[in-house]
């Protein structure tokens, strides 16, 4: 297995991390236990299967002058010479609260000297359930890649065989001289693309006014919470008023924020929170097939509107406008500029970028796709999956959403010091769904 240079956005995530603001994704899978020892058996299975997954053996190492000229100051994935899955899989004591344990574990950074992932098995005190918290550094995997790595250690799915694809040669650290003309043409094209994106971001008249409740000083602590919504209820709203499932799910976040801010007395500043909606730009045959490539849609959430259907209409209009412009336009496209920054620039500027996140948006609202087929570990079926997004410096709350087997799972990550009442926000999400359903009734 050869070394593999990090894609530009992966490198940005790797360099903007700090001990107080780790840049890892998470997913808490809850399983129905077939026996009281199912959790311990699951930990053994995870460790045994992880040893056979090449992507879980990859650590991240610095690349300096001996690599490609454009890689100066960059980093690459390479096989860890002494990989031991037991360093990454941990069986914990039984707990009565999976979310409380997940919050404690999410605030701990991953070991940057080892392959940057962990799996924490949490047996339930009730003996009829257990949970597994997967953590993957954003530089190792985006949401799709993390899903693939997690699926590789779960029970095999009965899927149709994929179509064969032409094998791509491994990407080493030194380019073939014959490739130089193409690389030069590509570099010139990249410059033009960067100027185009930069001009679009500037024309978008980025509004840097922040919602004070969501940009409180960071403490580095973490809390998590989960909310389950019936997907049929979401479809009822969608069919009644139009739009997409995603429009409804974002509108639910807007309504929950309105309730939560009113309860806290923080809705009086009149500044609507800016939500970043990530949009994957991965293409299967690019130079970085496994790397992060994200753009995003940016919108002001309509928390001042007292009408739930009015809020949904505003979200739908904003999303339609973003889609018409495309993910390469608007303030949300700024992430695409990572492709045009030299590796050394990411290394030197990463900490500054992390601190500037609060100038760009107030809250992240992201969706994570999951397969509709039933997931199992050791024969124990998954009953819920709560995705977790990382918090950059200055961010207080992130919302990740997954849909699995007829249910929508909201996974919430918050700075525990800035948002001590995360459970109130979670409750507001459930209440907003009921409010929308009632508003749609004739």
C-alpha cells in the first residue's frame, strides 16, 4: 500500500484542528442486544475486522521538500507500520446514558500519531441494548467515506456486486515527467477557477452579523443529544406544502431555534442565525477519489417568523435559489478555494481558518446518507444512528441528520459551556415537527 497525498480540504481540516477543537466526525449506533454479553462480543468483532480493513490502517504523516513541489508542507496517508486495532477499539463499563458518554468521548481529540479513528463500545445497563461510537478524523474520511469504513466492520450486507471500474494507478509523491504539461495546464485552469469562485463569494455580499447565542466563547467541552422523528410525518408535511424532505428538516431546525432562543431570552438581538448546508462535490474519478470536496449553501434561518409554514416557505425559497446558482456560487462556495491553496498555506493558515469559522456561519446543518438495508453487528440489529459533526472554534452547536429505516435521527453536538441546555433544544426539535403537522392539517 503506497502513500496517498491528502486532498486540499483534508489538509485544511488536519491543520485547523486544536486540542480544544478536534476535527473528527462521529456516529453513535444503537443496537438491540441479543444477549447480555453482546457488547463485549461486539468489541471483539470490531477489533478483529478492523485489522483487515486497509483504510483503517492509514495514519497521516507530514510531507516536506522531497515530495511534489506543490506538496511542500502537505501531508499524506500511509500505512501504520505497527497497527494494532486494540489501540482503537475500547470496551467501556455499562452505562444508562449513551448520549452522555458520547459527549464525553467526542470532546477528546484523536491520537494524531496513529490512524485517526476510534470505536467505543458502550454496553447498556439494561442488558438489552448497547451502542458503538465511531470517531473518524475529517482528514481521514468525509461522511460518505466514514460510512464506508464503518460498514466494513459491521456484518456483511447482502448487496449486488458492484460494476467493475478501471483500476487507477497509485498516486505516489513524485510525478511522472510526462505528466508535467498536463499538470501545468491544470494549474492554470485552477487559477482561473479560484478567481471565479472568489469573485462569486465576494459578489454574494457575505453578511458577517452573528447570532450571539450561537457564537459564545468556546470552552472545549462537548455534549451530545439525539432526536428521533418519524419519516412519515416529514413526508406528510412535504406532500402538503411541496419542496423536499431536506427543506422540511432544515425548517424544523429553524423552528426549534426560534423556540429555544425565545426560552433563553436570546431572540431579541434580531439577527437570524446563518446556517451552512454542506454539499458534497466528490466525483468518483478525480485525482482525490477519497478526499473531502465540499461546497455549501448559506442561508439565514427565519427564526423571527412566527408562522411555521412561513418559515418552511422561506427555507424552500432559499434552498431553491442556492440550487439554481449551484454549489460553486455564493458565500458557501468558499470551501472550494481550499483546492487552490498551496499545501504550505494550509499548514500556516489552518489555525487562522479555524478561528474565522464564526465569521462565516453560526450553525452547521448537514445530512449524512445511510443505506436503507438493515445494519447489524454480531447479529445485533441497529435501531438508531445519530451522526455528529465537528465544532470549529467559536461554534456552539452543530446539527447532523441521518435517515434510517423510516426514521430521521438528529445528532446534536454542542459546546457544553456555551449550550448547557442542549436537551431543551432537542425537545424543541420534536415540538416543531408536531407544530408543522398541525399547521398542515385542513
